[in-house]
């Protein structure tokens, strides 16, 4: 009976550790993703018809081998500094990452403390 109770408390502690770790990592990543700015809109590149250039079929000469000229265009996106997350978001994300790092020791320590209190009181009663 005692072994079964010890096993159940240990299994519950391990399950709690896994769930706490998963939740903490999920919350931390949600905070980090929410602090990111939306992606900049980029113009689509013009389509080039390569079939008229004779580039697609290298083993057959094309009937009209005209040259294709690529036109270079200026990039639309300008270099700007990346906006960073606020201090509050940074603190919240670091809290969740630290909690995830300590999830296993905290949960297993809590399970050990609970089992110590349970079995100490049982052995004192005997």
C-alpha cells in the first residue's frame, strides 16, 4: 500500500512538472511572438517569360534566340532598426522562461515534500 502511494505521489509530481514546463514555455513564446512587429509588405517581383529567351530548353536551339534583359530595380524595403519588446514584456517573458527552467526541480521538490510529510505522519502514528 505504501509503495503504491509513493508511486502515485511521484507520478503526480512528474506529471505536474511536465505540465508546468509546457505551460511556462508556451506562455513565454506567446509573449515573445506578440511583441514582434508585423512583417513589412514587399512588392511582388515582376514575372519574366523565360521561354522566349531560349533558356528553358538547352538541348534545342530556339527559333527566335533574342536576349532577355533583366531590369534592376531599387529595393522597396528600407533598412530600419528592429523594434524591441517593452520592459514589461521582457520581464514577463523572462519570468516564464525562468519558471520553465525551474519547473522540474520545483515540482519534484514539492512531490518529495508532500511524500515526506505523508509518510512521516504515518510512521509517527505507528
